[in-house]
């Protein structure tokens, strides 16, 4: 079940921080490791741009998405 549109957290993940990192207004080191995985799995952006924002390799984002059952982008 996706979070409600106005929610600021989802199962302990700070959605505001995740959004700010993906937009480039907050450094990726502000995210907990499991929040990075959440960001990669829930972002609609291409794996390359998500990886760059999260400070991980593109292959890592593709793997996280595959583990969640999402198609690699």
C-alpha cells in the first residue's frame, strides 16, 4: 500500500528527506541505508539519475529495484 499523498513518513522512512535527496537539495549522507533502498525502489526516475542522487552505483539501484520486483530503468 503506497503512502498517502500528504504523508511525511512511510514505515519509518522520512519521505521528506528522501524527496529532498532525490531533488538534489539534501546530501545523500542524510539518509539511513534502508531509506536509500526505499528511494531507489519508489522513484520513477531512471536508475542512473537515482544512483547519482543517492551516491551509489547504477547497478545497485537496478538490483534494489529487481529485488522489489520492479523493472530496471
